[in-house]
C-alpha cells in the first residue's frame, strides 16, 4: 500500500498483527459506508421498510469497528509497534 512517510525514524519491518487489524478496520469502515449508501438508495426509491434492518446492521457494524479500533490501540500500546 503506498503511504506517506512523515516519520524521520529509520524504516523498519511493519508489524504483521498491526497491519492485519488495520486492514480489518478499513474493511469495517467500508461496510459502514456501503450500508449508508444502501440506506440513501432506499430512501431515494421510497423504500422506508428496510430502514429498521439497515439501522440494526449499522449499529452492529459500528460496534465491530469500535472493537477493532480498541484492539488496534491496545496492540500498539502493548507491542510498541
Ligand atoms: Zn505489533
């Protein structure tokens, strides 16, 4: 993944666990965005019946993302990576 390197520190091996959790966070955020776009499309087409189900899926997706970010924070703090 191309990334900006603003760190003056020497390049070192990226922690595989850190990268895995970051990828999971990215996936979780993509799912949330997709759900919001689905919600918008449903509203535009006049379909309001699917909103409760979409809201429930969004709640679960948000909780999942929050857990992943906490997992990431805890890993980085304990591993020092
Ligand atoms: Zn690590």
